[in-house]
C-alpha cells in the first residue's frame, strides 16, 4: 500500500477539509460506474478509498503519522530489537542471530520453572521458540494444541461492502491469502476465516483469521441497514415537467421516473436495489431524495422566464 498522503495528493499538514475534498474529487473521477470493466480503475478506486479510510479518521491518521500502522491500516511488523534482543547468540554462532544481554558472544542461559513444582527448567532457546510460535517443550510428546488465531484488517470500498468481493490480505506471519468479503458486510464487522490461522500441534486444528473490515465512505451514498440512500440533483425543468433520469447505484446505473411537480425533499424508492439479500436478510431498498438544482452559470433563458412568470404561491406560508 502506497503512502495515503501520496494517493490522495495532499501534504502531511493538510486539513480534514482538504483531505475530504481531495477524496471526493478522486472518488468521483475514478468511480467504477464511469469505468465499467476497467480493472485498473477499480484498483485505483480501492486504493483511494483505503487512503481516505486512514486519513479521514483522526485516530488512524495519528497512528499512521506516528508509524504505528502502515498504509493499509495494519500494525507495523515485529522487530526483535524492540523487545530487547540484539544481534548475536547466547549459544554461540549459528543459533538464531539474537542474544539477551551479557558479554559479547557469551553463552549465558536463562532458566525458569513451570507453575507445577518439580517440572524441568526451560532454556532461552525454549523462550525464543515460544515467542516465535513454536511453543514450549515439555517432557515426552507435545500435547495437542489448537493453532493461534491471526488478527488482520482490510479496507474495502462501499460497493464491495454492499455486493461482496475478494481481497488479498497480508497476515502477521507474512503470508498473503485471498479472502472472500461477504455481501452486506458492515464497517467494523469481524469476519472469521476458519482454518487459515496458525498451525495446530499434534493433530489439533489450525487457528482462524479474525478479519476486521473497514468500509471506506462513498462520495454521495450512505447506508441505513440494508437500505441505501442518496441525494439526486435534478433540473428545474425535470422537477416541473417530470421525466426519466439516470441514477447510479452499486449494481449499476438505473432509470428513475421523476413525477411532474416534484420538489426538493421528495423521496422516491427503488425497491430491492439496496444491499442484496444475504443469509436470512432480505434485499434492501434504494431511496433517492430529489434536490432541485439550478445551473452553476447564469442562464439567460431561465432568467427571462422567471422575470415574466407571474405566480401567486407563497413557499413560506407554512412558516407563519
């Protein structure tokens, strides 16, 4: 994952407003609806969404700036030196390249006893193996033990969270696997991937992956359970006369019939076009709130029409 500041094209001192503005502009430019079938555009959009998930969150941005997490939101890798180990070996050359204090090249051994009296002591080699996932050694055969659960994080786009998908995840042991993102996943939801964690010992099952999913915000859609909502700008002519207008949805662009005489705030429903049905949950709906929008630049024809338009209605009558 590239530096999120570079992805969004902002400086490290950029304000929250500047970051949000940059994200909206890039998300609009690279949105998959504008680049149907373009895998590169989809990848770029995901990268933009992932970058905003970091920089758009105060806590995550602070952790990234402090070097605690990487550009994908994952904790930085394990550094033996951060735990007091230095290059060298307490067992002489060739053991593992680490030692814990003592004279250079010394063969000092660390010993402790288990909780039960009379059990054997453990050497530094046992401690080191346990830290690296090897477990401690007891007399005789190892007892069966379920593998360790791995924790991982992934940021997905709004569309992926709605319709599902597949994302590549880097685990804490460095392994990369493709994980299926379920339909309708919510921000902060933990997805369990069974049997892909640490290896079990002596015939015990492997651990699982506990994948925390973060959903990047959409530039103009919001989610309400299984329903999706958005504000749709329409022209004054469309509001007065009605007509069919295109509406972008996670499943593609649909045609919406705007009734004549529609006003800002009128809400229309596209049944079953929200989050698809999944599990025992039925399909959600897609709600469109109309917003009458005038031209950005002066329109002389519209100005002339308004000047000659005689009307007696009072839009503020309800305020009295």
